[in-house]
């Protein structure tokens, strides 16, 4: 089963938001430390998956933004 790249991004974002909430609630240091280490690993894996994803698009810089095309 292949997990999509967006799932990696969402999972990493949620993990780091939970980490921020844990710090604000003054949770024990060891929990925060281990979750920080795990979060860093998740960020590296997410970046690797995003860069290695086989995504192609027919858009060019001439298209600019789809919702605000230039000169059309």
C-alpha cells in the first residue's frame, strides 16, 4: 500500500502541532524531547518523499496562477 505524499505532510504537521501544545502545557521534558526527535525524523522522511514523488504537471511559469492568469 502506497501512502500519498500529502499524508506524510499532514501527519508531520499534526505531530509538530501536538508537540507545540505539549510544550505550552508544560508536559514532562522527556516526552517533549522524544517527540521532538521523532518529529525531526518525520520532517526528513517527508522532505525525501516529496522530492522523490513522481508528480508531473503541464503548467509552466507562463500560466502564473490558475485563479489569476496574466493577460487573459
